């Protein structure tokens, strides 16, 4: 999805593409209160009262892994788009609202580095071909239902593959999978290698 860059953060390839406030009180949770920077051509008055996921992502439901409704006063997350562009989401939650700014990572060398990290993680975690495909879809923000439709499996099977994927990567959640793709290599939790079966009877004497 195209975005209008309103300002730069100073980091190479990282551009502020959205800045807004949303209501966090049910049943109005996710509805826009104010929009400072927005990638749409609509005026702010035409955006207020609508949900952020519908306006910015054209989705019927909240984005998977969005940190807006997590715990704590501050949050950080990473979302990704189908074309490989990654978005860093920073949230500061108040009692009834949340301030959100979204920065887009689109510099080609940065995106290439993330894709290389993807290949390395898949190799280290010994992912199967199908798990590698699920990994790719999860890293693009796809839900289990969307993954099931993409691969041609049941949603239950998709959830099973996602669960196995998280375990093999040592990730705590879908959001954590995306964090691993952006984390420095030294900070990556390397998955544990399977234990080798012990030989029966021990070693032979005299060898």
C-alpha cells in the first residue's frame, strides 16, 4: 500500500508514514480520534470515527500482532506487507486512548538484510518446506485463516504449523517472529538442537 512520507526519523530507509490516536475503550476500540500524518488522500474529518485497520489496511478486523491493545503503557511491534516492506509500530497507551506512529522500512539494502535473516533463521531452526512457507506468511502478517487459504489446508492445521514454527524459532508470539527478523544477530535466541540418542550398552572396552 502506498504511503505519503511526512517526515524522516534520521535512520536510513526509515520514514514516518502514519501518526494518529485511537480510542481503546470497547466498543469504540480502534476508532480514530485524531490523525497527524496519514497516507490516504482523505481529509482528517473524513477519517475520524473509523477504525485504523479499515482506513489504513482495508481490513475488516484488527491487524494480527498489532501492539495497540497489548499490556503496559508503551509497546513496540513490527508488521509487514506482502511486498516485503516492513513497518515499525510504536504505541504509547493512556487510560482511554493510544498514540500510534508507524515508520516504514523500505530501503532496499535493509529489506535485503531482513530477507537474508529470514533464510538464516529458517535454516538454523531446521524448518520443513511447509513450515518455511508458513514462516514467510506469518512474517507478512497473515492470519491462520489467511495462511490456510493460501496453502490449501484447514485453519486448524495452519494453527498447528504456526505453533510448531514458534517453538522451533524460540519465539513467544507472531509479533516476536517479526522482532527476530529485525533483531541484531547476537540477540537472536538460537533454537535448541535435538538431542542425539544415546548408544545402548555404552562404549566397548579396549577401544
